[in-house]
C-alpha cells in the first residue's frame, strides 16, 4: 500500500485549463477550459441526478476468470512530485494503479492492471468511465455549455474528442498513447435518461465477456504472475477538430472511407490487411495500398501495429434503389388488411419476413416515417429505376389510403391509421405534401397539387411557422412553383411569404430554438438552415446569409472526424434503436438515416458558403448510410454501435426494416438537383 503523503491538489493545471480533482479519489470531476469556464465537459449530479459515483471519471470495471468488480475509491493515494497516484484492489490478487501527471500542456493518465497472484489472470472485460457531458437540456444551454463526444476506438489508434456543441471554442481531446481501446459501451440509457442524454460513455480495452465480436473482435488479455497491462492516454486543449486530429499522429490516410463495389479506396500506411476474402489489398508502392471489394458490405481494416477501422463498399445508388424497391413491394405491404388499409406500407422483421403491427407504438405505424417508402417508390418509377407498371398501381392504392387514413378533413396529418388519438404531427406534413406534389408532376392532376398545398397551409396554420418540420421548405418551394404554373400565383406567394416570415422569426431567436420531439438535435438544425437558405434564395436578404453562416458550425459539430465509414461526419443520434427498432436498444445509432439531412443541407447551401470540403463531406455521409442496406434489398432501421448498452450486447443491426429509406430518397433528390 502506498504511504499517505501531501493532500490531493484541488486542480491539475494543463495548458490554459485544468482538471478539478476529487480529494478522495484523486480523479477529475471537472475539466475547465480557462477561455470558456462555463462549458461543461463532464456530466455531474447537478444536471443529471442519476450520475452516480460508479460513473465518475477514471472509475472502471474488470471481468476476469476470478470474477468481476468495479473500482472507484482507492485503497491508497499519494502525491509525488505533483503526480497523483492511486491504488485499487478490486479483486484478490489484482491491483489497479492510476497515475495522473502534467507534462507541458498535456494531462497524462496511466492505468495499470497488475496480476499480483501466483497464477495466470485472464481478463475478458476492462473499461474506464469517461462521462462526457453529451446532453441536450435546451438548445441554448446545449450550445453554450455541452459537448459532442466523438469517439474512435481504433485499437492502438484510439481517441475521444469533446467538441463544443456550438462548433466554436476549444475542444478537449484524449489520445491513447500506450495500449489499446477496442470499443466503447454506454451506460445509464433507459426511460429515465430518455432521448436527451447520451449516457455514460465507457472506453473499453476489451469487452470479450459481453460481446466478443464487437468492433472487429475483443481479445482475452492473459497476464502471467507479476505481469501487467497498461493503458495510457493524454488530454489537451485544441483550437479545432483539425488541430486535434493532426495531434493524434494518424498511422493511415484514406482517400475515402466508402466507395462503390469495384472501385478502390487508397490507403497510405505502413501495412494494411483485411480479414475478409471478399476484400483484396493491392500494394501499389511502399506505404501505399489499394483496397477493393467484390461484395456490398462493411469490412474491418487492420492498419500498422494494432490499429483498426472499418471501410464500406456499396452497390451503386441506382442498383440499391432497384433492390430496395423490389423488397418493399414484396415484403412491406399490409396486404392482409381489408379495403384501403391493405395499401399501407409497414415495417417488417427481416429475420422472418413478417410485417410488424403498430401494436399501439407510434413509431411502428403505417404513416409518419414510413411515408419514405411510397416517396422512394414514386421517385424510382419516375427515373426508370423501378417498373412504373408495377409501382403506379401500388401508389394509386397508397394515395387513396393516405387521403382517408393519414389526413383528417382539414388536411392535418395523422401518425397512422390506428393512432388518430395522438393528434396532428407537424413533421408528417411536408412528407405527405411532397408525395402528392410529385404525384401531380407524374399525372398532371390538379387535385393532387391542391391537396399538397392544403397540407402545407394547414401545417402553417397549426404552428408550422414556429416548428422546424424536416424538409418543410424544400417541399414547399416546388409546390409554390407548380401553383404558379397552374395559375395560382397568389396562393404561391402566400406560402412563400409565410416561409420567409418563419425564417425571420428563427433568425431573431438565435440560439433560443424551441424543443421538438427531442430538446435539441441535428434534425432541428438542418431544417433550420434549409429554411434560412431558402429565405435567402427567395429574398436575397443578407440577414439570412449571415444567419446560415452563424448556424452552420452547429450542424457540422454533430459529426466527428473519425476515420471510420460509419462515423466520419455522421451526426450523433442515440435513441432511435429504442423508438423504431424491435430490439428496444437505446444508444448510438451509426449511421442514422437522418444524418443524410446534413449532406442535403450542405448541398443546398448558398453559393457563398458552399465549398469543395462541404461537398466532399456530403458525399461521405451519403455513402456511409449505404451500410444500412443488404444485397437482397432488406435493411435495418438502426445499427446500434456500442459494444453494450446498459450491459446488453449491441454493436448489431436491428432486425426491423422501418424508416431508413429516407436516405435513398434524399440521395436521389440530391442527384436530381445536380443533373
């Protein structure tokens, strides 16, 4: 046991910030940026009452062949030459040593697990708590005080970046320098924390006990008597995400993280290997490799000495739309129902082919996000990517179903044929309006255009000018153009005027955005920027250009710079596995199809703000979402990325094909704008 020495210092200063230390554990309870002291980098009980001692920074857990245990309060603590050293004895014959010290502008933390027994120790679970304050209270508070935690658990190439949600100000970066982090888990995700908090994040050296296949495989760590294993990382302050990623000293550079099947991804690294026979690695020159795959899917890539990541090779958009359309028409129609109800598109369990009944659950209805399916089929038929002779009769039926069951007499949207009691849902209005407008373009029937306009008008009457309905302005402007063409310029002008008025209202609100179904999220910010972009296009008023420029960093901050196909630029979203999936798993969904909104918003930016970098990021996001489809046209609504969520094995695709087709539909629309 270490002897008692000087008391724990109240802070360890590094750079122009510091870590505030717990006097009992010697571990950080807060990280404070001296230039932005109000920014909260770690969760605390003042904001999240369920933040308990087990989740304090530097606490951890072990699972071994001698049992499992957690550590928090040390058996001994001492301060030596400014370094804080602690010893924990979570199990007989096992010692965990933690050391915190400052080196220049960096805070170094080292965790050492020592086998003090006379027999071998096998470790199958080892994780350390890093409770970053990734939470949404209100939009204003989140932008001013919270952080997005971008995690990359690439083995020996692993890091975490706590980035201000505003996209401005300094980031706190963590870089693994010794040992490896091979995964992460999420704890405290349930109905109590709900959708507004990401949960407690746990960095994992290994999680073999819970999920041996997660993140490309979790090893057992075997320690001989007297042997130890070390994990060491450093923390520092960084002016930007780019400055941080440069400091990580990446062992590889990628030309892309996703590409079409048959195309090559070029990797510059000391060595590259892929444990998959469908992927071929060709060495072009010293330190340069070309990677190709013969089949659609995600693949682990091993780089250099113990680093790893994931790349994606996908079918072309046209081919995936064709296969997805065929799957939908075969498996996702409620044909067993009577009358118009039999024309509804519904979720399906891809394991069995059995459609999913609503069961009183709003996110399994035959309306709302499932509207993506008829929109996709209609767009595919219009482009010749699906057989119009097969698709148009299905859409005729769905059109009649939607008129009767998804809209009330005032053209207000219902969530589904069995959920009238839930009241209008403003999100659904632009989706239904887009369907009927596109139907007007196909068939030329003015009643479809009239219904599309009435749906939008009713949305605005019900409060849509103060609600950031997803795709509202991108759906409304084509309707306005068609109204002009059909001799209704006054009606078109009124709609445009309401959109501009709404944009002015949101420009004045600044950061005081209203809560929607979640307090603050990427799918609030993307529609906001779309609205402001369209108002600028309609008026030329520079106030809207300035408003877009101010809010663009908010949107970009949701996505991180991880060198990983599922993560690069993909907006954090961590609740839809529970709401939309059949496994009812909370936790990070990567990639979630609404991350596509970031891509389409970037592609619609005013010319003064759109750059080659924003275009490249948009393409990466669109390609990444192809991970949610399989070669047979089936799909998943949620790939829950963490190794475990509250101890339940994750890192898997939910079996339900539900609402993910927005990605394909939005990518098709984005292509149309450039053709």
